């Protein structure tokens, strides 16, 4: 495998392309429909522009897909539609189920599929980043990166394992970033932020700084919406609650206004964006509120119930009550 078609060189993709160029491989890409910023990145990384996707695929032994997760499956379909029969590596932040679907698409076109999961920032000199690979030719693909800024680790597992590992890792790192920033927003709203920070300094000294990481990441938050949704789908497929990462996706969606910003916003700007994006809950009518108040006055005192079944019944009642109001 001597020629790689890189689709498409964003910040991460361009850095990976530079790693491969440094290893002596020919790395091509297709500039048709791409932005000026993408062209500049590809140029700086030493990638060879062949203009049209079909031309890039025509010379490639391997396709490396590095794109926002919501576009991963569609890109695979496009490549398969051109009849590519080499090695297709999907290195996007998608769920194991999505990546297996991508594998079926490219294998139906007689390509060989390898699943990739990237952990860490763009691999530039002095930065430690990894790509985990799974599937039939994972070791062959890993060998392409030997000695580069991107450490490649093949897993002795079928396609889906690398994406599962990436999902588990990002579920904590990016999920926790969203949670901590939302906690700061709540503390600000309730007027207890200073007290919270003091308590954190005493009992959780790493959290004050950790809770501000979102400011450095805000301009990339739009890319993480799809990733959080893919992680939520991964949890759901395993029989686990998906709600936490769907909420994280919603928080990152509220930061889309910072996309491609040249400077990191202040934390106050981020928390304001969180609360501005909050949907308004419908108020019940005055008559309904009065009726509910009378019902509560006349109701018998609630008795505490023990046991899991009782807790579930109470939770279901509260949910129905919220939906009615």
C-alpha cells in the first residue's frame, strides 16, 4: 500500500496526512467542493490534490476517512459508488453499530474494511496521539504509521472494536467536559459559583481548571454533537441509558455559534450560550394550577415506599405528571 486517498483533510485529517507523507507514502485528496481553509491545510501537510474524488480513488490503494461522524456513512456510500476495491479505513467517531454498517457498505463494493478509532489531538510533533485499528488488515494499516507522530495499535478483534474503544474513551472525556461546564452554568444561575469553586478547591482540587476546558474546545463543539449521539446509541445498544450523552449533544449544539472562532471564548460566554439555548417549558393554565393545588391540599399525606418496584412506579407517575403539565 503506497498511495493513500485522505478524505477529508480537516485539522485531524491533515495532521494524519502529514504523518503518512513523512513515512514516504503518496497521499492524495480531492479538493472539489472543499473550502479554502481545507485547501490551505492540505497544502501545508504536503498532500497531492487530484481535484475530483473519482481521480483520487483511481490511484489509491487505501482510503482513509476522517470526517465529522454524521457524514461517515454517506462518505462510505459515495466511495463504494465509485467502485473502490482497495482498503477502506473508517477513522471516525461513530458507534460500533454504525461502523459495522459502514463496513458492510464498502465490502459490498469488494473493498477490504478496517475500523479505526483516534484518541488524542491532531498528531503534530511533540503531541502524543493514538489510532486503534481492528478488522482483517489492521496490522498492515498500523505498519504505515510506524515511527510517525501517530502511534498505531492493532487490536486482535473484528471491526467495531476500535470504534467501541474510542466511544468509551470519549464518553468520559467529552461527556465530562459537557457535564462540568453545565454544572458551572447552573452554579452561576443560582448564585453559588464562588462557593462551589471554593468547595472544589478543598475536596476536588482538579475540578476548577477541568470545568473550564470547554472554553478551549468550544470552536470544535459542533463536531462533537454527532459523536455524543453516536455514543448515546452505543450505550442504548448495550442496554444502558442513553440520556446522559444525548444531553451532552444538546449542550454542544448550543455552542455551534463558536464554530471556527479565532479565539477561545470566556467561560461566561459559554455558560450564557448554554442557558440561551434552553427551551422554554410550557406553563400550565392558571385554572389548571389552581386545580392541581386543590388536589394536593386534599390528598392524603404521601407515604415513603421501599423497594425497586415502588421507586419505578413513583418515577413513572412523576414522568406522566410532567408530560401533562
